[in-house]
């Protein structure tokens, strides 16, 4: 689940409201924002995730970035992908993940540290909008494990280094 309870009757950073109920923590999703664009760091890689956290579909979803983000090919502006310009339909609880770059590559190519995204969509006929700001500097220098399982290359790397150290 997206929500993690810490304190009752508080709104978490993910927009979830927690209420005391029968001596247990019950979670309820708040109404807005239902559509978010998140930056995910996973095993040294960065992804954009566009998601509809609502239990009903949303329509006419668009994400307008304040600056370009260039893909590892050095040419493609990820912010101009059709996915972000206007998506006619986004199913409930749907998450669409877009590979952005390795964290080391992203910082080496001097991509934007701070990204501001204005999201617009319609839900039940009502036009909604939210602005999300991501500071990708929080991922700089994070250690991560390289590979998993028996046959994987093992080592540790830092997000601002392209070299790895084996163990």
C-alpha cells in the first residue's frame, strides 16, 4: 500500500489520512491529489512514475515540466513524451514507469537537480491540478547494491560515481 501510518489523524507526505478505528489504525485515501508524478530511485536507477491513486479512472491527464530532462541517448527529451502531453484515460491505481537514467549518468550529464511538474486531469467531470517539485539532489551520493542473487555481480556503488567497488 502507498500509505504508512505513523500518527493517527494526520496527513502523511503521500496524502493519506489515518484515523483511529476500533483500536486499530485505519487508512483512507484523501481526495486530492489523485494523480502524481514521482521520481523513484531503485538500485541506482531513476524512474519517473505517473500514477492515478484514485479508485476511479481519470481523464485528460497532462504533465508540464518546467525544464527538459534528456534521456541517456543524449537526444530524447523525456518531458515531451506523448505519455506526458495528454493521456486520454488513466485507470484506477495505475502506475506507468519511465526509465530516466542511472543516477550516476543523470548527475554526470548535468541534468536538472530540481524539477517542477504541473499535473492536470479530469475526475468525475471536474478539472483538477497540482504542482509537484522534486529535488533530485537527495539521490546524489546514495550507496546501492549492484546485482542480486547467486549469479549477479556483487558490489557497492554511489550514485555520483560511475565506477563500482566489488566485495
